[in-house]
C-alpha cells in the first residue's frame, strides 16, 4: 500500500539539488528506453507518476518519488542513448558515479534492462559501481512480454550466471509493466531494502 501513495518529490540536475539524506531510498538505473519510469509507475500502481516516453533519453534529471517522509524511489537518467552529445554523456556519468558512491541513504540499486538487450557495456559500469560500494543489486528484465516464457527464463538464468561469474551478488527477475508481471517479487525486494 505504501507504493501506491508515492508522490513526486523533486528533480535534481546536480548533486547540490539532491533532497536531504533522511531515511532510505532505492534507485532505478538503466539504459534509455529500458522501462525504468514505467517500472516505477507499475510498482506504484500509478499511470503517470514518472514520465515515460517513446523517445529515449527523456529522463535527464534524477527524479525523486516519496513513499512517505523517510522512503524514496529514485529514477536515474537513462544512459547509452547514441544521439546524446559526448559532453552531456560525460556529465551524466559523473553525476551517476558521484550519486552512487556518495549517497549514504541509498540502500539498493534496481538495474532495469530490456530482456531482449541485457548487460550492455554501460550496464556493467553500473554493476561495477554498485559492487564497489557493496550496494545490493536487483535486476529487472523488463518488457518480458516481448519474449515467450521459455526464452525469457533462459535470459534470466543467463544474466544471473554472467553476474555470478564476475562475483557480483545480484538477484534477477523478469518484469513487464504492460502485463503487470513480476510486481510482487519486485515489491518484496523493495520492502526488504526500504523497510526491513
Ligand atoms: P528514459 O527515461 O529515456 O531513460 O527511458 P525509461 O527507461 O524511463 O523508459 P520508459 O519507462 O519511458 O519506457 C520506454 C518505452 O518502453 C515506452 O514506450 C514504454 O511504453 C515502453 N515499455 C516500458 N515497459 C514496458 C513493458 O514492460 N512492456 C512493453 N511492451 N513496453 C514497455
Ligand atoms: Mg524514464
């Protein structure tokens, strides 16, 4: 029930714009167009809490959503979008790295990947940053509705074993905002990180 009460809190374009470090938060990272904002909306049972778009690269700010006074979900800017100028891309990378390394109230990272294109170079970079900080990592393989059940589960296993092979401790699940698939599993992870 807490998730459905989520409200937009603030957007930050730089580290100075981050809200105070009270309580706990969980961040959603992933390639542009992977379905981060859609996943946040689905998990919060709201249609338009986070802005979604068919045009990649729309969420250029760090957007914060408050579940209550002490708990937040964070929509990080998407990466890997080819048409973004190099200077902008570098600034994003810097902002992400600083946020992930320094944000004490951050309790876990949800890495959102399109189930048809998992583990890009930038995804591995996020994995590396999370791993270095001993930040718990949970992978949502989104748009699972685009694959049949068998191939979807194969991808879940492949991603889990690729991460395991690099000594990364992560959980992996299929997810679909379109079909509302995987919502309970994702909620249990969030519950654990935010409220346990
Ligand atoms: P940026 O903000 O640009 O980084 O993208 P994002 O990761 O927030 O992606 P967003 O949630 O805006 O979704 C991108 C596109 O994918 C939209 O057209 C969504 O409708 C679509 N999409 C998101 N999740 C799903 C899903 O589970 N299934 C299907 N079929 N489409 C989805
Ligand atoms: Mg978005």
